[in-house]
C-alpha cells in the first residue's frame, strides 16, 4: 500500500488492525452473554444462539467477496464502508428492543465486519516490503489469534459488571477512531486498478447469489448440526443439500468467469493451496479447542468462568511474545521448518490435553494450553508469508478473502466436529462402563456395599434408601468418567490432525525472507 513517506508503515498496520481486532473479537464476545440476552429479551437460550450464528453466516458470505467489491469501489472506500456498517450495526445491536431485531442487526454487523479482515491483510501485504512482511503478519496474527481468546473473558466481565448491551456499544468509539485514522492515513496504492462497469466487469448477481446461498447454508449446517442431531433433522438435511448444490455450482460458475468474484485459480499455486489447507486446520484446532477447554474446566473441574479464563490467558501471552520472534526467525530459516515446528508443537499441546483426568491441576492445564499456543505462533506467520509469496499484487485482496474464509469455516467445522465427537464418544464410553455395573461384578458390588453401609452409619438412611443413593453415586461416577474419556478422545483427535499436516509442509516451495525481518 503506497503511503506518504513521513508515515511509518507500522502506523498503517496499527490503524487497520483496530477494526480487524474489533471484528474478530465480536465472533466470540457474545458467547457468555447468551443467558443474559435470553432473560432480558424473553427468549430461550437456544433461540439466542442465532445471535452467534447470524453473525458467522453473514461474515462467511462477505469474506470471499472483499476483493471483488474492493476492485469495484476502490480498496479504501470499501474498507471505510465496512467500518461504517459495522459501527452503526453495533449501535443498533446495543439498543435492539427484541431478539428478532438483534439477530437482524447482527447480520448487518457480520456483513460489515466480513470485509475488514481480507482488506486489512491486503493493505498490510502491500504496505510492507517483502523483508518486513513477516513482522507485518505478526501484527495481524496477534489480532486474529488473540481476539477469540480474549473475547469470552471480556464479554463475561462486561456482562457481569454492566449489561450485555455494552458488549456491542463498546465498538462505537473504536469504530469511529478506526474510520478517522483510515481516512487520514490509508491510500489506495498506485498499482491498484479499480475496475469499472464500463470495462466489462458486469455485476455478477448470479455468482454473488449462489455463493451467498451456499456459504450461508453451510454455516447453518455447521452451527446447528449438533444441536439438531445432524442428518436425523430435516432442517439440517435441507440446508446440507442446498449448500452442496450451491457451492458446486459456484465453483463451476466462477471458473468460467474472466473476472471471478472468488478467484479459485489462485489454488493452482501449490504453496498457496497447501497454505489454504493448513489455515483450515489451524482454524479447526484453534476454535475447536477454544470451545472445549472452558467446558471441560467448568463442567468437569468446577472452575468459574473467570478461573477458566486465566487458564487460557497465558496462552495468549505466549502468542504475543513468540510472534515477533518467529517473524525474526524468517530471516534465516526456511518457512517450511517453522511450519513443521508449529504443527508439532500445536499437536503436542493437544496430546498433553488428551492425558487430562479429573484430578488435573491448574498449572498442568495452563501449560498444555501454552504449548499449543506456541504452535499457533509458529504457524500463523509462516503460513501467511508463504501464501502470498507468489500471489500477484492485484490479487492480494482475493487471496486474503479466500484465506480468511477458509480459516473461519475451519473454525466453524472445528466447533461442530469437536462438540459432536464429544457427545458421541461420551455415549460410547458410557455404554461400555455401564456394562461393568452388574451385580456379578465384584468391584461394583463391593462399592455398593461400602456406600450403602456408609449411608446407613453416617447418613442415617434406611438400608433401602442407602442402596438407592449408592447406585445413584455409581451412575454419576460413570457419567463423569465417560465425559472425561470423551474429552480426552477429542483432544487426541485434534492433536493427530495437527501431526497429519507435517508431510504436507514439504509440498510447499522453499521460502525465506530475502532480507532482514525487523520488528520496529
């Protein structure tokens, strides 16, 4: 991105990251406030989950379209439009009088926010020379990786101390600051060519419509699938078929276009294609583990929301510390080796989590998260630097949109698969353990005898009542143990998924910075 000489590119980086951090934060900040929103707006908690789903659906729809709209409107103008829509929609969300209006305003907020990530990433790529691009991606990565971690903690604090309205209203001053700074500091680069409708770039209503339908249907399937028991629900089957048909046709339609909305031809580059796959898995394990770990800590270990947040927070600090170091390592190290370290470290942290039990202590849980987060630091920057290595400048916004879309879909898929796997494996383990609760099992019968005797002697219960209580205690223990084993299985699956990426790293082209990578 061409800027006046007296303006440091780092000022530009911080400017575009303000709105991007705010947008990514909003993907998770409302999670913990759902019970409060439900109570205040006279709705069920299940109904309020559409506050999350509607935002993600709208976000997913716009992410791949950012490059197309930027080419029609101009990159700066499109970015400012997105900031404006996001900020105004945040105000409307904060004053929404009913759940229906809140969901509608969240759709508007998602539509505005969806364009911020790819355009800000394109701005960073063109603002910095190649030798400093790793450092620029470190700034971007800290926003994208830290925001989902901070979101639930910040949302919980705001909701407990103020009200749920303020999780949206705090975006207003941030959005206004972002608009003012972007207007003053950011310019379209001299090499940027704005396509006009007179040049034959017809507004592709069919392409936009099919992509919108396909991505929206896919997000609904992923977000609602587990809640509605997947394909046993006609609702999910309908949207799954719609997503498959629409997306297959969208690929066919886009490959025929000279000026596609989503440039799938970028995937011809082997390095970019592998980077896309790795971003999908990165989103999968980041959001999947972020969804499971607080549930494990609060339901299995009895942690409060704040204490579980403290388990996650050091991981965010580890990312903050390591990303500038990884950016500097790009100066001397082939990015493929850094990626190898990243997938191994991330997988190792998840395998450590698969060894958790009901007696795991705070420090062990925290350190496992830190190890996993170190892997994220080694993954995010090299993936982004490698992905843009051979992408033409005029295609950076298209590439960034596709990359952010894949990462977000990976996140939605990770949450869906992780929660489904947790439920299914819990049922399997429960059936297996209950099979041992038979009168012929000496260990089970001995437990019942001891528990019954304890209830009679210390609880003052009759032998019959004490026996019933003992059976209830045994069943409760089975439920907890089966859930614990299901968490372990799910963490193990995500760890193995990380390890499976290791061979793919070496399908990428050799890449390293051509000059010193400096973090100023």
